[in-house]
């Protein structure tokens, strides 16, 4: 699925099952909450913390998809075309960082 298709599908789902979007500020809080859930899985699977009982089967992909879902909701409700924004972001990063990382001694 393309980013454009994802934005359309989320919008269709919200209108069909969700009644309406949560407010932008609520979605920002939900995004923060979802990122925290990604952090929880990461710290337990790849870091030093252990899983609590019942969390052992937490799926990182599901948590990342939750973050993407809310991010798409915020983009939709604020009129951001994520495909266009991502393309502009590639251009910005390429212009700014084309040699920066290659010349970073910490990365070699």
C-alpha cells in the first residue's frame, strides 16, 4: 500500500467506524502514548529491561503500526499530504546531509 492509499484508507475507516477524528491535540497525546508503547517493547526486547508477565508476546510491528495510524490521522486532519511531505524531506536531508554522515568518524 502506498502512503497516499494509507491516508485514504485511514480516512475511510474513521468515517465508517470511528464517527470522526479525535481533536488534533487528543491525537497528539495518543501519538505520544503509542510511541511510549514502542519504547516499552524496544527496551524489553533490545534493552536491559525484562518483560512483565503477559507482555512477553508484545509485537513491535503492531506497536509501530499504531504509531503510523495516529500519525496518518494527524496528517489527514491537518491537511498534510504525507507523500509530498516525505519527498520534500528526502530533498532537504539529501541537500543537508549528503556527506555529513559519510564524514562522521563516529559512524565509520
